[in-house]
């Protein structure tokens, strides 16, 4: 059995919310994260991730939430709202 402890996820509802408030700011900072999240379906589409995992009998993943540093793109009030949304999405 293998346990993958470096598996990241970005809940879709949370990511869409972050993009609404900070897409322009992320581009200003030169972040490629937005493109990477969109292209890597298994970060936000858990059904796709589980479909792939079904091909490996002895694999367990410890999923870790990921995303850009909110302090770079959001006000403290927006940060709190987004963190609560991320936690509820897990």
C-alpha cells in the first residue's frame, strides 16, 4: 500500500470565488497558478481523481487544500469568507 501525503485539491466553488476577486491580481504578480488549476482537472474534480485512483488498488491519498495566498489578493474580510468557504467545501 502507498499513501500519498502530497495530494492537493482546490474545491471548485472556492476556486471560482477566488478567481472572481483576484484573477487580475494573480496575473499582475505573474502567477501561473490559475492556468495550472484549470488545466489540472484532478485538483478540482474529485470524481475524475477517484476514477484515476481506481486504477491503483493500493493507493490512499491524504488530500490537502491548496490555492494562492489570499493575503495577496483579498481584504481581511474577503479572506475570512473564502477560508470558511474552503473549509465547508472539504
